[in-house]
């Protein structure tokens, strides 16, 4: 059985034209995730990486995405303003084919967690520290359908049966099933 649920979708919009390659986002991300918090900073531990090409004035922030156990068979190669960038340069994956988005000491994959913390932040730290406004945070609410676990349905049905009687509950369920 499906149930409607509200879900908050978090997005960071990246405007590469505004990024100046200052790397403040990398610094603050690594500091936030240090143990204890803010005790050190090392951009190699950041969950965002800024591809920098100062001669071409190209700076592209890339967020760490999913870990992948095996490298993919195909490769991306970008050309921007006539300059060719390394294979997979803008890929978000933590992948065995390269050292990006891996914890330098342990090799464990790093993934952007949108600065999940308790209490939660008004905006992710990289957005707050980006004085060039190249990173803009947005939240929106979406309706999603979720599978309801069988035991929850049974508990729910039992509570309804206690209140209205089994026959009425069964008639209602039969009517709902026909609508599907
Ligand atoms: S803080 Fe902003 S301007 Fe600086 S490198 Fe990061 S995204 Fe670019
Ligand atoms: S949203 Fe938070 S975890 Fe993700 S890159 Fe920015 S500072 Fe790091």
C-alpha cells in the first residue's frame, strides 16, 4: 500500500560564472567535518572540490556524490572555451579510478551531506562562506509516495477495527482496492 508524504528537496544552485576559485567552500566544508568540529581544515577532506584553471579564468565547483565500487566503462571529457579537461574531471563520484572525494588517511568515500547537523543550519556552510554568491541554497516541498510497511498496515487496521468493527473496515478496504 502507498502513502502520500511530504519531502523536503534541498538544492544548491551553482553559478560557475560567479565562482572566482577562492576555495573558501572547500576550507569551511573540511573544517565543519573535522573531529572535533572546526579543529582543523584541509581541502582534501572537503565534500566540494573546485576545478581551477586560472589561466582560462574557469572555476567549477563540484559536489561529492555517491560512492561507486567499480569505475564506469565510459568516460566524460569536457572541452570549455577550447581547453580540454582531464577525463572525469567534473564527475561527482567517489570512485576507485582516482583519489578525489576520499578521506586522505582512511581512503573512505566522502559525500556531501548538505551539512546535516543538530540543530540544523539555516544554509549549508559552503553557501554561507561563498561571498561571490556562486552557490545559492534552495528548499522545496514535494509530494512523494511511500510503501507502508505491512506491520504498520496491520496495526492501523486493528485500531480501526477496534473503533468501527472488522466488517466495516473490510468493506472499506475492498472498496479502496477496486479503485486501484
Ligand atoms: S567559495 Fe564560492 S567563489 Fe569561492 S571557490 Fe567556492 S564556489 Fe567559488
Ligand atoms: S553542503 Fe555542507 S557538506 Fe556539502 S559541500 Fe557544502 S559544506 Fe560540505
